[in-house]
C-alpha cells in the first residue's frame, strides 16, 4: 500500500532514530510469478508511446487477485501519473539479460520489478513499492567490478513542512534472488519542529572504477540551532551560526558473506575529522540528541575550544539540556486537532 505521510508520522520521526542503514532488516519482496513471454517481448520492443496503459493492465492481470495501487484512477487525464521504463541488462553474468523496471499507475509510488528467465520461461522475482514523492523515480545500474551488477534507486522516507529525508537503496541479483544490500541517506533536513538542534545534510556517491567492488560516499553536513533566540518564530532557524559543520567521505565495500556493502573505516582515521558509523547514523536520526553528542564529541570539544563566543554559548547550553533531560528542545509541541487520521500540532503555550 502507498505510504501516507501525516504529521503524526513526522513527529514520530523527529523524536526517534530514523537512520537508514544495514542494521535495518527490510521486508523480503522476492516473489515467483510466471509472466507470459509475449508480454516480455512487448517490453523488449517498447517504443515509448502511450500504449503503456495496455501493458500495465496486462501486467496487473498477471498479479490477480492483487492489483497495482492507483491513486489517480479517477483523474480527468487518463494518462496522468503512469510510469513504465523497462531496462534489459545482465545483472548476474548469466547466459541472458534480466529485465528491471519501475512501473505503475502513480509516478510518485511506482513498483520496482525484477524479471528473470528460467528454463525458457519468464518470472517476476521481485516487486517492491517505492515512494518518490517530490521527484520522478530513477533506476540505474552500476558498471562496477562485480559479476553481480548493483542497481539502485532514490526513495523518499519522510516529508512535510520543514522536514525532508530521502535516500538511495542498492540491490543485487545473486543466485536468482534479489538482495537489498545498502541504504544511504541522501538528503535530510529539519527546520523547527521544536528542536534545539536542526540540520541539513546532502550526499553524493560514486562506484569505484578499478578492481574493487566499492562505493565512495561523500557527506556535506551542517548542524545549527533552531528557534532558540528570543522573538524567533516556531519555524525559524539560525543556520548562520553553524555548530557542527563538515564535509567528509567514507567507503562501503562489498561483503561476500553477508551480501551487503559494509562501511569500511581505516584504522588511521580520527574521530574528529573523519566519518564514523555513529556520525552517519545521525544524518537520519532527527532529534536523537544523545546519539549526536556521542557521535560528534570530538568536533563538539573542538568548537568549545576554538569556536566563536556565540557558538560556545549556544553549544554549552545545548549540552546542559541533553545531559539533564536526554534531549534538547526549543519549545514543546502539543496536539491541537485530529481530522481523518491526521494529527495537527502547534507549540505548547
């Protein structure tokens, strides 16, 4: 089912860890549904015209009694929101190509589908609904040093007024089964929401071009005060006073035993300037002040020594609040109303 993002979900995200990493155990979306070869041939010769509606209806019939989510079924434009982008590629160095595609009736909630030919017949072997909300879906394959080529897409985890987090999910087809082998936070920001510490994070990555199966991931991060100054509105931020700011990289190397890309931290790295697993976890853990203080302790101590007078004052106040309460809030939020399952909040008076 398509995930419905409400303010109540956003609040639960704010005050709980929402990091995406290999510690999370994603649901198994592997299936085994026989698909007519004639339909596969139509996709192989797809000419990117409006006949995608017919192809989607046909695909839906193969899933019966299940259906594809279609939030725009009653839309006045019958072609609104459809997505079908087939890609034939050899994902596991077998004798033939597999078929991967994002398809569905709603461009913001497509399905990642993987098809494989086995003994002359085609099967749908993986089907996962992906939420992309603010942007069109993307699906790509990396030509890295591996017979099992990783494919990846961008997905949205949460969004709302002053809050947004998305990420990339990476997959491999190994011995006929699809494994989700890495999740990386891509963009994550939160402004306001009663938090003392706000943040803005962006990420970029590239696969290694040499004889190793790994990714180089770079994070640009900025943690700064929210509405902590007198006269600030509830959604005001003070990003002109960065408290912890940096730009650093890390490697994720393929692990043949666990079938995941694992964070590789060289022994010569230092906790102050370089990334750690704990720091990366902070990027998706809005409002987890104890995790932040622990993960960035080295940089926090550096700012307390060399920062401006204002930075030191704000940071010291923040640390005292976290030590006393286990969290630091600029203002408490309260429930004001609930309509059709959506809960509304405002600052507590």
